[in-house]
């Protein structure tokens, strides 16, 4: 117990001092609590809804998805513009821990990106309330629960630098993804126009490939960026690459073979 207390105190004192007092950043305990609550909801939520009618939530989902599109587009813009104005180098960009306005602007959008991963968990809430339990796949749950902690590490220790590329690209992917979700929430009449769903999955897979290449290039060229976090992020994205590729094969390639 003493070791855990000491570890917690050490973690609280570590990280980028500029963001130390920002909401949910200093201690990992609130984030761990959010993740545990999320997993408990995933486990008990379907059991709670088992004997209840599924909720429609059509208009609420439309508003939520429209909000997510706007938020993701804003974050992509902030990452891109701030990186360009700061003259970021795609091959190797050390983190700027100064109080320079552009460095703080990058830290701000990194925090917002981290917080957006908590908002993304609402996707799961809608699945449960609508009794779409087939959507509660291992990939979905793993992705949502781990992204929060992954980006808590990002905003606490590296709010900028090399990590910007991952967040910027993911924000762009989410613009497309939530656009699909928003259109899909309109009902059955629009489904024939959503033929491009498989290309959304391809876009998600490509993003992980690009992120791994970007991180690996900087790491093996001794970029002045925390090597441990680079390795962790690369391995995490490789894991997601495997999971999303497996989903794509199961959902599209094997399905096409069966139909032919």
C-alpha cells in the first residue's frame, strides 16, 4: 500500500508542469475511475435493458453526432494550423515546454483531444440504450476504454511535439466517421446511400499505418521525444491496426466471398 501511495505521489509530481493543474490531468485516479465505470456499464447496462424497451434516441443521436463532427473538425483545424504556424517538422518534432503562445495553443488542443475521448464513450451508452448489443464488440470496448488512458498519458507528458500527428489524423478520421453515424441515424431510407462504409474502415486502417510509420521514423532517428512513450504508442497503434484489419476481413472480404 505504501508503494502505491508513493507511486501515486510520484505520478502527480511528474509530467509537463504547464498542464499539471488542468482538469483531470494531475492524477490518474479519476481516469481509472472513468474507465472502471465504463466497463461496469458495458457489463451491467445490457442486463438492465434486457426486460425494457429499446430507446430510439433518433434526434438525440443526430445532435450528438453533429456535435462530434464539429468538435473533431475544430480539433483538426487547431492541430493543423498550430503545427504549421509553429513550423513543425513531420520527421522529428521535439515537444516545446515553454510558455510560448503557440506551444500553449498546441497543449490546449491536446487536452481537448484527450477530453474528447471521454465524450466518445457516449457511443457505447447509445448502443446499450438502443439494445444494439451486437455492436458491443471487443474492438469497440477495447478501443474506447484504452484511448482515454492513452491520451491522458499524452496530455500529461507530451502535449505537443511528435504526438500531434496522431491526434490530428484521428480528428480527421472522426469527422468522416461521425458524419457516417449522423447520416445513418436518419433511418432506413438513407442506408442505400451509405455504401462507402467499408471505405471508412479502410481510412481508419490507413491512419494507424501512417501513425506507426511516423512514430517509428522519429524513434529510430533518435528524435528528441520520450522514447518510452513512442514505443508504447507505436505498439498500441499496431494492436489497433491488427484488430481493425481483422474486422475489415470478417465484415467485407469474407462476406463478399460468401456472396459470390
